[in-house]
């Protein structure tokens, strides 16, 4: 359905709603007359009296639409309350005067027996219609506003999901590209480590292809994946590289988005493993002692003469975007970089 079709449908619904409202008003107005006027009953409604009732309803409609289409938008919504009240009283008086003279004409030029009572009755009548129509308008506007907000939220949700799918799709090729390069280098050297690398690579591929499709994955599975990745990197790293992987706490059931930590490990091994400084190291730690958060830190030594990358690299830029989309206001990322040390501290609040 296009925009024009939607507009036409809404317009038809709007017209039908108003027609139904005024048909009900005619019926109710007639019923009220039957029960409030002793000289009036359903069987003695003549053409002149019926026309008088319809004219009264027309004048009521004029007052109601003056209120809905002019007074509320131009004065009430703009907080000009004093002017709104004054003009509303003028609107009511306009109805009473018009209705009085028309009734006077159709009832043969006879004035009502009690002019004050007639004035009060018509004042209450038009006031009730104005209050009822205003409440119905506010209810309708509120429902429409909620509908618009829901549609906007749905569009935003679909946009975020599409962006997350695109970001996740970028992670996988980037990861496999690096891993296959390592496998290629080992195969050229005819290293015995190549077979172990292929085995671990199959485990990693299984996780990336199947497990990472879920929106959330348990920390336990993510740790298994990361430990396999670290094992894989150990195979092709120099013996002097000190690699530590520490896990504190037992809340392994916590669930977070998959592949969040991979970019940080890739970055650490890319720069820390190649560091030519004394005692190169990569220290990885997960703190799972609290049931509402996952605290992750990774630190590596870097070459002080290696040029710094301002943007942090493709993978880090990617994971920052995912964190902003998945955990807005629910994560804290702190990156500390000195001449010789690069440290990442990431806390994700899961509850």
C-alpha cells in the first residue's frame, strides 16, 4: 500500500467516524427530548419539528468543528488558554442565539415559556457536545501518536538489525582472511603445526557459521571460541611471547552478543606478537564474579617505534559500532595506549 492509498483509507475512516458520531447524536438528542419534555413524544414528530431537530444538530456541528478545527489548534495547543476560553464562550453563545431564533421561527413564533431554563438547557447541551468531541479528539490523537511512535520504533529496530547483520558479515571474512593467511604461511614452511591449525580452524568456523547467528551466546561458549583462537595463535607465535588467559568467577551462563571480543584479540596478536621489545606479552582476563556484567581486559606490549593507527583499525571500528548499537548506555569501553603498552578495558552490563 502506497502513501496515497494509506491517506485515502485514513480519510475514509475519518469521514465514516464523524457520520456515525452525528447519527448517534441525532438519536440521543431525540431520546433526551422524549424524556425531558412532557409535551413531546415520538408519535407526534411532524416535519417541522423533525427539521428543527436537524437544524439544532447542524448548529451543534458548527460549534463542534469551530472548536476542533480552529480553537483547539490555534489557541489551546499554543497555550493561549485565556483567549481560548473567551472564544469558546463566544462559540457557545453563537450556537444558543442561532438555535433560539431558528427554533422561534419553526415553532410558529412562540417564545419559550421559561427563557432562562431554555438558555441553561442549550448551554449545557452545547457544552456537553464540546467536551465529548474534544475528549474523543484527544483520544484519537493519542492513539494516532502511539501508532506513529510504534511505526518509528519498528523502522528503527529494522534499521539497527540490518546494520548489525552488515557488521557481523564484515567480521567473518575479516577473521577468516587473517587465519587463512596464517595457514598459508605454515604450509609454505611445511610445518607440522599446519594440521593442528586446520583442526582448530574447523572448530572456529563451526562457531562463526552456526553459533554466531544467534543474537546472544553464553559466555562459556564464547570463552571456548576465544581459547581456541588463542591456541591457534600460539602455534604460529614466537616462543618468547608470554600469553596468559585468566578467568575469574563462575557466571558462565551470562549471555552477550557473539564475536564482540574477537577484534581485540586480533589486534593484540597483530601488534603484540610482533613487538621487538623485551618480554613481549599478551594478557587476557575475564571477570565473571558479578551476575550483571562481564568485565574483559586485554593488554599487550607494543613496539614503541611502530607507527600508531589513529582509527584503531577496521576490526576495532567495527566492534565499537556494534557495542553502540547493542549496548547503548550499557557498556563502558576504555582504551589506554602508551609508548610500550596497549590496554583495553570493556565492561558489558547484561541485566
